[in-house]
C-alpha cells in the first residue's frame, strides 16, 4: 500500500460507449445448451453489448474518450498522456492509445496501452495519478476498452455468456490543495495463477481464445479479495464502512455479494450494471465510474473506493476523496 504524495489530482470528467449489437441470455439459448435462469442465478447478467461488424477496440475507446473530454471541458490538445487499459486491442502494436491520440487530435499527448487483466484501467488510473503527482503531466486521459467478440470461444458456455464489449473513460487533472484527491493505492499480483484466466489455446495447435477455469477464478477471488479490501482500508486509515461509495469491477453479482458480505459492506453502497453489460473487463470499472458520476452518486467530500481484479491474477484498489 502506498499514499500518493506530490500534486493532487481529480476526476474532471467521465464518459462511456457501448456498441450497438445487444445479445440477451435468450439469444444464447438459441446457440448453446444454456438458459436465462442459469445465467441470471450464477452471474446476475441478463444482456451484454458486442461490437458491430468492422468495429474495433479503438473505436469504442475513441467514443468513450470523446464523451469524457466533453464532460471535463478539456480539449484534446491539452492532454499530456493517454493511457488505455485493455486486454483485447485490435493489434499488439501500435497501441489503441496511439490510434485514439491521432483520431482525437491530441497533438502533444504521449500514448500507451496497459495490459493487466480486468485490473488494467485501474492500473492506468494509478499511473496517471502518479504522473500528475510527480509534475510530469497536467492532464491525463484514462480509458478502459474491450472488444472481446472476436476472441471469445462461442462454443464454451462457461465463458462467452459472461463477457461483453464496451469502453469507459475519465480525464484526470491537477487539483487544488484542498480539493478532491487520490489518497492511496494498492496493487498485487499472483502470477502462479496465470493459467486460470488467459488468452490461450485450449489444446495444442488450436487458435488462441478467451480461456477461463471459472470455478478456480471464483474460488481465488472469494478467498483473496476480502482480506485485500480489509487490509487496504486499514492501511489507508479507514474502516470499510467509512467508504461512501464503492466503484467495482463488474465481474459477477455472486462474487460481489459474497465478498461484500464477508467484509461487512452493504451492496447499497455500490452501483451494479452487470445485468445490462455483463463483464466488460478493463472497461467495467470506468463504465461504473461514469454511471456513478452521472447518477449523482459521487458527491463532494465523499470517500470513493475503487476495486478491480482479474487475469494475472491481479487485484488493485484506489481511494479517492471527491
Ligand atoms: N449454462 C448452463 N450450464 C452451464 C453453463 C451455462 N452457461 N456454464 C457451465 N455450466 C455447467 C457446467 O458445465 C457444469 O455442468 P456439470 O456439473 O454437468 O459438469 C455446471 O454448470 C457447474 O459448472 P461450474 O463451472 O462448477 O459452475 P459454477 O457454479 O462455478 O459457475 C461460473 C460457473 C463461470 C458462473 C462461475 O464459476 C464464475 O462466476 N466464475 C468466476 C468468473 C469470473 O468472474 N471471471 C472473471 C473474473 S475477472
């Protein structure tokens, strides 16, 4: 765990974009041996969005970024760095960040993608906050974007029903001394579990797809996340019940319910959108942030705790005073 020092930063604006092709659980019933009741009971998901033909990860990232810039009332030319958290870029290189840098007209911005499973965009946010704290950057655009449609195994009922495509974004900027600020962050990784959630071949010689040992992921998160949350709060000098709003990676309602129960947190203190979007991986925490902001759930002076977890395995937390 570490406290941020140096210049404070604040969230100046947020945005999101969901592509237009909607797939409900009933649509999955037509192509797989599954049913709406099973999916809702095990995951909380009712529908999710997928990219239209020809749409790519950078298209989703671009639209979410445009909305965040407009919301922040900051022009693209004022952005110093663009950080994109993603696990499904259309190319390993160039980065999604570079593609949107050009398309947005962010003429003096640097650009990089960050890969860290579903923790990727929260990791990008921590890098952005650190860059502002050190004086390196003044305005940072952070995006989480995923276009999984192409890499899902559509015959694997244990994985494809969980995921969805989408993008969320926020603009970070220098804050006043007594204004909003990021207080602390904690990031951990257990690479010994790298094979339970991976872009890999199911069998030798087969093309790579999204592979997940669902039950092992479920067990890992349920075991590791409650002590992570408790220790992050304790090390940040607060109790979990002193957090006003939790902005969470939307993986699975069952996971969120059981983790919150074990830490003693009420699920009333978080926004859940899994039912509508499924698990959008690195995009999910940024979409949840945008929806929490626009619903007026984040008020001045409140404590906001961000928690993400995913492939690696990785877990991350950040504490923000709005
Ligand atoms: N519809 C119907 N049955 C399904 C199914 C589906 N979509 N997917 C799996 N099943 C079946 C399995 O084949 C298995 O059948 P069997 O007993 O005949 O072998 C049965 O349901 C139980 O499978 P299991 O994998 O043990 O189910 P589960 O209770 O663990 O639920 C997940 C599966 C994927 C919902 C659950 O493991 C999970 O949520 N994991 C975490 C996923 C996650 O959040 N990943 C992202 C982290 S960032």
